[in-house]
C-alpha cells in the first residue's frame, strides 16, 4: 500500500524574508484586492446613505474625525493606490514589457515607493 504524500505547509512569515521583491509585490497586490473587495459594500452603503439623508452625512462627518476611522481610511487609500500601481505594472508584464529580471525588480520597487508616496500625500489631506 502506497502512502500519499502529505501537502507541505508553507509558512509565509518564515518564507517572506527569502522572497524576492517581485513575489512580495504579487502577494500584496492580491491582499490589496481582497481589502478593496471587502470594503465595497460598506463604501456603497455610506455613499448611498450620505446622498439620501442630510442628517446621516452630518453624523458621518463626526465619525470620520475619529483617528481610528482615519486609520481605516488610510489603509483603504493604501490598498487602492497600491492595487492601481501594481495593476499598471502587471498590465505591462502581460504585454511582455519589463519581464527581464532586473527590470521586473526595479518596477516592483517603483510600485512600492510610488504607492507609499501617494498614500502619504492623500493621507495628509484627510488627517
């Protein structure tokens, strides 16, 4: 009787320091996409309620001034900016532009820097 090989457990926290920057960009692209997808119902509800009810808009303005809510908005801003920047990078990769290892690593670093820079700029506007 043959024994089946068991699946190997890949712990991302121990593998992360060994991963290349391109792998990290790919994983973070997926994470930011999940965050954006999860936030869609909440954002649509808030948008709908703020357009329908004037009192909801006024109470929402009071909630938004809370630092914890601002932190949530900052995370969503990062997710959007990161997903946008890395999505553009992946579109170029799909067209076989920048697929060389050196260029791919450079563009991955550029995506990280630009998305963080845009997050800081937009975050400064809401803070």
